[in-house]
C-alpha cells in the first residue's frame, strides 16, 4: 500500500502557470477522480504526480520519499501511468503490448498475466492480433490492460475512458474500483461528471490551475461548485443507493 502527497506543487509551461500551489494527500484504498473544465490543469497535475514534468515549486512524495529522487526503475515499480495521448509505435500482438506492463516477470508469466487482463476486458479473441488492426476502442482497452497488469501501488490514468463505448466505460471503472478495494491508490481524470459522481471516493476539483476542493462527490458537486466552475445547475441525489447527478445548462454569455 502507498500514499501519495503533493505539497505546494506548481508547474509552469510556456511561461504560464498551469498548476499552482496544489497540495493533497491521496490515501491507499481510494479512487480519486480529477475533474475540471478544459485547461484546468488536470493532465499537467497527473504528469506531475508521475514525475514526468519538472516541478517549478513544491514536491510529490510516495510514502514520504520524494519521487523525483527515486531511481526511475523503482519509481516505475510503484507507479503505473496511462497518458491521454496514446500512440503505439509497433504493430505487436495485443498480448505483447499488454505484457509490457509487467517487465519484472518472465516473458511467459507476463504473457499469461496480460492474457488474463485482456480477457477481463473482452479482448481474448484478439490477443494475438496486431494492435494496428484493432478498432480505436479495442486499442484503448489494450493500453488499459498494460496498466492494469502492473503490480504498482499507484495507478495514474489520464482520461482512461476515451474511445470506449458506454458499457465499457462502466466496466473499466468497475475494474479500477476493484483495484482501489485491493488497497491500491487510483487517480484518474474524467470529463463525465455523472460517472465521477458514481465511482469516486473523492473528487479533486481543478479550475484555472488550482485545486478548488478535494472532497466527496456530495460536496464537490454542490450547486456552488457546479455553477462557479462548470457554469451548470445541478444536484446530486441518492437513488436506490447510487449517486445520481442531475445537470442543467446555464447561459454561456
């Protein structure tokens, strides 16, 4: 199990402060969803957590250790990251692409574990097919499998539901929920506020590079934040034990 701490994290890109003084404590066994309008800093924040960007202020620690100072191989053993931009350079079989997520295993064991995860994501019939011959949604699931086969303590996923049909979006979130229930720390960004409300233990609400609020969905998706950050009217209700977010548009001008 692992905890991730952000202390006054700031990132400047192209002379602009994209993430400003963000502090947060992320516990093991929880699923966190980062939400916010376009340009709020969600992707940059996740890259900062994964130590993929130079910080212009603050630090990120994993179990109290600065992730920047960790040897890359050890850091990679603790953290699995799925970028929003997903390109695949070689037309490898799907199972071999997924197996790249567990380099610590022998090739045979890695392929076995990868096939099991592909099967869980409905891809067993294309496991030996080259990824270039798959649909966009299938390729997206292969890359998700590459992350999920990892034995990392922390999963960082930037818009993991891109290109997925609604049914697979929910299935993937259920898989990530299972990882959190196993004691992993799961952090992902989403644009779909309805799914964020249903699956998140806590929401990190980003706006203009700042962390406006870190709290449960019932607090973050209050009328105040929906209006101020998203220009939406709405309310979060409990319907048969499920959190259901109802939204209405407000005038944009």
